[in-house]
C-alpha cells in the first residue's frame, strides 16, 4: 500500500524559508516520478515541482530559482526546499506520485501540509 506523509509546513514571513518532506512507503522514490503540488484557497491545485526516477527536475515558472526538489534515497523521502517565500506561496502543499501500468493509472496523494507566508 502506497503512503505519502508530508511534514514541514508552517508560518513564515516574506523572504523566509521552509523545507517540506514527503516520506514514502510502498514505493521506492528513486524509481518513481514524484511531485509537489499546492492549492491555495479558492484556487485549483497546481503543480509546483517534480523529479523523475532518473533525477530530472521541473518547476513551475512561479517558483523557479526559489524552490528546489530533491530526494534522499536512503530515507525514501522527497523534499521541497522553499526559499524567498512570498505571500502568494501560501497554500496547502501536497506530495504526489503516479504511474500507468497495463492501461491502469495509479495516483497517490499525501494529506497535505499548510504553508502560510505573512507579509
């Protein structure tokens, strides 16, 4: 059974930093594409950053140069380092993994962690 557990959210001031963690079980993060998404109040969930099994990374334009996604294979954990935070980064952040096998899509989400950036 796949489980993703996020942690590390909190409240920071503009310009501050946070590091989110996503501890995975039931999958091997180094063998799967992993991603971070966020959902602000009244808005749709949007992708923030992703890392492939091969280690390639992608970022939303709004966070490029400020956020870094990484993983620790020994801990089977994915991280999102967030620097230079802005009030518009305020959202619930979710960890995700998904894949398609034999025509069936598997899609797993964590419970989310709240990030609040005060001005």
